[in-house]
């Protein structure tokens, strides 16, 4: 059995190529995965309604259910596009949800997993916005927005997003990422994995591992932990 880590698919349309490629990849891996760890922005947009899910996401949600039924443990680190995951993930799928990232133990190795949006401590504007969007009041109010309204806003916002045009404007703050990883290593972690930046990166530092996962838009990249070692791969 292996553990698979992926992030930043920004799924929106089931007919899109990256959506279909991700479904095919997961179907091929079904029954072989111990942990399926999703490090945020799997969806372009998500609000965790209690009794409603957005229809375009049903194919992936069904595949996640099949993965769970095959014995896979689901873990989801909330991203900056998909947070307030809500009861469908926690109750229906039995998914472990980590709003701010956290730890995962794999065969005696401590692994820190994060979306990556908090890597840069100097980005105070984003951190303030993040706190506002994730506060208790927002968690209570967002599910009151009618789903059709929320979906229209999501599609509008998606059309404005540079990420939908590719990763030419993506930026990997390698210095900040290395500092973030070293802080986690000093806390006793053996590996750090993040999403968010859409650029794959694999570094070994004094026997410890840092991985930036890339994305599932242009890279189709993911990490795997198998036979005691991490690898960064492309589908």
C-alpha cells in the first residue's frame, strides 16, 4: 500500500481535461492507496452545505467514496479556494479535515502537510483576509448563500483567475518555503509537503524531504510515499 498526495486541480467542469485525467488516475490507483491526502484547491470553489453538493463535483465525490470503501483513508487540508468543507466531507466521506495543515505519521515518520498559503509570514494582507473568511461568523453565514448564487459567483471569479490560463504567472517562493520547512524539521518532522504554488519541487535537506506538489492542471504531478521513501511523480 502507498500514500498519495495531490493538490491544486481547481476542478470546475467535469468535461475538462484535467478533471477527466484526475478521475482516471484515481480509478487506476483504487485499492492500492493507504492514505489519499489532498492538500487544498482540489476544487476551484467549495461551500460545505449540509444537504447540498454542487452537481459538477459529484463525479469526484463519488470516486472519493469508492476510495474510502476500498479501505483508503481520506485526508483534506483546506486550501484558499476550498474551505469550510462541511458535513459531506466529515460525516459522509469520513474524511479527516485539517483547516490549517497538520501532521501525518507514516511508518514512524512524522510528516507535516500544508496547503502552502501560510508559508510567507510577511503576507499580512492575505492572512487577514484568510482569518475573516474562515472565522466562525463566516462559517455560519456562507452556507446561507443560495447554491445557485454561489455557483454563479464562482464561475465569474474563475474567469478572472490567471490560474485558469496556465501557470506562467505562478511563483515558487523557494527561500520562504525552505525556511518554513526548516522550522518544521526543527520541530521533529521528517518531511514537509505543500501545495498552492503549482510548481513541483523536491529537495532533500540533511536526510529530510521538502516537496511542493505542483498541480493537476498542467503538471499532473503528485507525491507518493512507498517502501519508506517519498517520490515526486507525474501521471
